[in-house]
C-alpha cells in the first residue's frame, strides 16, 4: 500500500542557494532533531539511511552502500533495510551500541499527492530504539530482564555523595528504586546488570565517576533537565496519572530524581506511549545481600568466568519452565535477601511444593504452555503488539485460572503462594472469553497481515471478506476463460505489488496477444526475459473491487484489534500482577523440583552468627561430576562462634584450609559461599543440614595466579580487592579468600596472607574461609582463638597420592608437590633430587621460620590498627625490591656506582633500626 515518494526528486532552493529536494529537507530536519541516533527513514517497503548514517550502517551490517541523488553538489550515500527484516538489523545495531530513531510515513502517499505534485509524505519519528528500551521478543533474551537504569547523584557535603538508582524493564513493567553511597555504586550496577544506563551530562563528565561509567557498556549522557530534582516528583506523578507520588511510598529527593529521569526517558524513546509500568518499588538499604562485582564473577553466579550461562550456578539450579520464571529466578539469585522472615516465606513456598509432588507436577505441566504474559502485555500497550500477543493474553488468563484450581490447597501452607493465588484470580475471565471468541485459530505474526479475526464474529467483516474472496474466484474463472479464448493453455493471471493483477504468458505466446485481434482486449504492460505481461479492462475493474474489499476487511480487523488491545490495556494492572504470580509459582515449584531431584535440604536462616553446614556439596561441581559418574564427597563446615558461656565471644570463626593442589580447597570454599547465597535467595541447599546466621555481605577473592580467566592476573588487582574486603567486611560478612598472596614472591605472599588473617580475626571479626598453600600459617591457630585449621585428606597409596576430597581438622604437614610432580611424569632423577633438597629445607627452615613469626607477634599487646609485619622482613623486602628494580645492563658505570652506595646506605639504616 505504501509506495515511495512521488515527489522525491523535485527540487527546491536551500538556504545556501543550492537546490535541496523537499524530501531531503524533511530528512535533514528530522535528523537534526535526533543527532545521536541512526535514522531509519521509511520509504515504501524500506527503511533508508542517508549520509554518515548510511556509511555507519553499511559497515556495521555488511549491506551495500549506494547513492541517491545529490545534496549540495555531492552524492548522497544511502543504504536500506527491508521493513520486514528490520528487527534483525535493529538487533545487530543495538548490540553494537548504536541507537536508532525509527521514522515512519504518517500518511498514505496518495494523501500527499492530493496536496500537490511536489508535496512530501508526512513523516516523523515514532520511536527511539535504545539498548535499555526494547520490547520485541526478537530483540530480547526471553530468560533475562533488560533494564534501563537511571543514575542520579546528590551532593550531601563536599566529601559525601549519595546515589540513587531507578531501574525499569519496559518489557515487563518492573520498576525499582534504591539508594547507595559511593562505595556501593559498582556493586549495585553489577547486581542490576542494566542494558543501558542514563546519567546527566554533569555526572558523565565528573572526573571521579567518569572512568567507572565509561568502562560500562551503553551509558547514555543526557541533558540536565531530565535529572532536574525540582520537577522530578511532578513528572513522576504525571507519568502515572496521579496527583502525588506519596501513595507509592516515601522516596528521598535523589530517588525521585532518578525515578523521574527514568520515566521521562521512557516517554522520550517511546514518543509519548506509556508502557505498563508498575509504580516504583523502593528497595530499603541493606535488604539484599551485598555482593560486589569481583565476587559475582568469581563465584560464577550468573555466568562463568568465560561469560557463558552454562556452568554457572544459575544454569545449575534453573528448573523453571517459563521464561518469566527464569527471569525471576535470575533476579532472586542476583539479589539474595537479608531478612530471615522474608527468606522463610520463600522457603515455605518451596517446601509446600516439595511436600506435594502431585501439585508440583501438575502445575509445571500447565505452566509449560503458558505464554510470556508480561512481555505480550507491554507490546500491546505501547502499540507494538500483534495478534499473537492478544492470544498470549487470552492463554495467560486462562492458564492463571486453571492454576488457581490446581494449587489452591497449597495456599494454607505458604503466605507467598496465597498471595500468588489472589493475583492469579484477579484478571477478568470475560476478557479472555472475548479474546477467545474474536481470535482465529491460526494467527499471523503481524496485524498488517490480517486474517486474525474469527469468521462469523463480525458481520461487516464477514461481508467484506466474502466480497474479496468472491472476486478472487471470479479471477480464477477469468483465467480459464482467457486461456480458452486465446488458445494459450499456459496463460495465468498473477499478482504482484507493482503491477497488481496481470495476465502472464511466456515469451513465445507474447506475439499472439500483441497482434490483432487479441490486442484489442489485451493491453501490454511489461516484457521480461521469458514473460510478457498484459492487463485487460475487465481485469482492472475486478482488481479495484478486490482491493476495496480487502482494504475494507483489513480496516475492520484493525479496528477490532485496537478495541481488544484497549480492553487489555484497561486490565493491565491485573494482568501484570497475574504475570508476576505465574513467575513466582514457577520459581517455587522449580526450586522444589531441584531440591527433590538433587536431594537438597531446607536451610535454617536466622539472626545469629551461626554458619553450620553438615554434609555440604558444591551445587555445580556435583552436577558436573554426576555426569561422569564420580561421586562428590560431602563436607562439613562450621564457622559458628565458639560457644562461650558468658556470651561475650559472639563472633564467627575463620577456617584456614591447607592441602595440596587439586585436593579440593577451592571447591570447598566456594560451595560454602554458594550455599549461603542459595539459602538467602530462598532455595533449599545441597547439604544434609544447614544453619546460617544471615550474611549481609559476601566477598570472594582468588589469588592472582589462579585468576587467569579474567585476563588481568596482576598482583596489584589481587591486593586492591583484598584491601576492599579488609576495609568493608563487618561482623555479618562472609569472606572467602583463596590463595591470597600467590602472585608475588614467597616471603611477600606469606607476610600478606598472614597479616590479612590477623586483620580478619581481630578487626573485621567476620566469618571467613581461607585457603592457602603456606603451611607455616597453621601455626597461627595457636594464638588466634577463633582460627581453626582444616586440611584436605590425602592418602598415599603405593607411593602415589590419592585425593580423598575430605575436609578434616588439622594442618597439612606437607605439600605433596613432589608427589604431584611425579604424577605429572617428571623424570625420576629430578624427583629424587627434589626429595633430597626438600628434606634438608624442612630440617633447617620450616618450623623455625614459622615459630619466629609467631613469637614476634605484637598481636595481643593491642588490636592492631594496621596489620603488623615483622620489621626485619619489611626492611629485607624493601631491600630485595630495590635490588630487583636495578637493571645493570641498562646502567652507566656511574649510575651503577651510585646505586651501590644507595643500597649500602639503605642496609645500614635497616641495621640501626633493629
Ligand atoms: P584445589 O583448590 O585444592 O587445588 P580444587 O578445589 O580446584 O582443588 O579441586 C580440584 C578438583 O577436584 C575439582 O575440579 C573437582 O573435580 C575435584 N573435587 C574437588 N572437591 C571434590 C569433592 N568434594 N568431591 C569430589 N571431587 C572433588
Ligand atoms: Mg584452588
């Protein structure tokens, strides 16, 4: 129907006196209003890009760059994508970090022609496509939320900033707000994983924040007016059509600013369309377990170190059967709770489904065919929905009421299930019934395809369709008649968008129709290589009739569509609540299914400082081993405070885990962290029993040498991250340190590991697990009362080492490095020599070095503000560092002499200090 511009080439003088076509003038005006976007300019069946946009897009998409006319004397570069495949191209451009303004024709070209031959079809931008504001299934990952995050800052004083986050998934309607300080900024962003972040120009230019922001993907700086605190509350209220936002809860000023920026941006990108957002929900500070970015990637919660979902904790525990359930599960895993009673409510729901296998199976079977209600709803409300989205609403509502029946009995056992039941019964059954009545059985992908309204449901539509189909039969009859009268049996009547209906004959028959007497009836239209095409007066008339009837039928269908979409929009609140409830019961049943399948137990989460896991297993490694047949060895871990009668010592313990390489230290450390995460997200856990005093912050770090996958395995990173832990971990934190101090020389490493443990024990006073290969450190247990030595049991069998993966009390007395070396096939002579050297070293050095350190400890004189390092070692270290820094080959003799003097002076100072 939409043809390209008729007036595209007529010329008008530009400001500079050069001729500019009216169409180019229109293009330039629209482009000027959207300078930061690639402009998809609709021309007929294509979106065309011009000038720089064309060059950028043709490179990015690998499509041909052509020319169209001239502008100011120069060729205009152009490329285009067919409207039908636009989603696919949009997807690629968005993934590459581009933003796209979609400019549509707002009238039929025929309308434009009525205004005069030179007038241009009216066009305007109907939508900005940005990474954080997508709604199409083809542009989204079904199992992940896609958040737009607005970040606002409030200056509290010259030294203190507060930050507010508002994040929205316009494809599901979720809208949350939270506040944080400067230190928590990175962790919050890591938790939310937004597809796009918007900030004010000022914040984007801020020297302190900018480096952090610019390292992130898809950060959009915006003019200040979006982040204007003075108008924030008014804009937010206006978006939701309420007089004041007070009903949504109490928000701080900076939170209102972020929330208003987010909705204003949504309005701007959707050009006035309002996606169905829930009112903003405020997340109280500390309501979720704080997990920083390094810990998240280290524990491989959502994806592995190499970036894949497979192999992550999420993949290992995800038994959901709907995409919405999968998204909710991911949200819960990203943000475990800290309130024991909320956690207990979630666990109640899981327990209810564990107890009732029948209801569980029944529900999961029913859910499997339930549609993605939230995303269909959001598309319909913003006017981007299709017939299948209407069907999704119908099926979703029907599924919700069917589910209510199936799990009604479980409501008594769980508050969360009861709430879900209430939400599931909310949507109006009449709406579903009307959709059932109206929608055809087979539905096309797009509204424009037509044919989605059931026959017999609207009289006017049925009539128009009858007329259209009748005429089509007349065309078929006409073809038979023409074939007879011309004697050309292969004559066909065909249709295409350019010619409409036409008579098609092969070239060999063309002449017959071109000459008398048949040329009186058949009017030549087109000659192709193998075909000649004609029309007739009769065919022309028929065509007009068919087109009219078809147009009328489609117009009637679209009217009905809009009416149904409006009814859905009016019910959006109830539909959204039902969608959320479907996801929640999916998650509860899925976690129950996991618990039964893998023999997980309900954890006890309370306000104590306990951490007692018996028979714990690693949820991911266990499943990986399961496939190859090897059993996973369960292990206990107890970091609970030693029970002291007077109750003074209420602080948790630190376990120091030693043992050879490959014995299972890292696995043991991580499994305990993962059990805490699972328990607090409201899942059963892989253990025989678990009691956990709620954890408020979780830290996990791996020594640099182990941390190859991150591609920046420097000692510096390791130290920066360790510093963050020592500065931030409070008494409720759980800290996992795996071979800290590996990335440097032995003495350095040992000293740092040593001092770190002391600091954790004396200052942070948190529960911690510390794996190390420095056996010397086990001596610390003698002086630090809450430090417990644990080791991985290893068996020697016929001169070989066998790893039992069993954690027992005590210290590893030897590293087994030589045994492992032997296993690896080092030559026997080397092994023999190494054994000899080891025996000597052990006799001379090992015990004495550790004892010396212990005796020097100033630990119990006072709680050290900073960790003590024996002065002799510090000086020695400095000296070694100075020596290492020298490069004799690059020095002049004079420099070398000076360096020697300097070293001697440094050494003399060390001796005096002693
Ligand atoms: P370490 O950190 O001591 O070098 P890892 O924790 O990396 O050892 O474990 C090495 C391998 O041993 C793991 O990849 C795993 O396959 C296996 N493993 C670890 N713990 C266990 C266990 N409890 N039961 C069975 N196999 C285990
Ligand atoms: Mg390890």
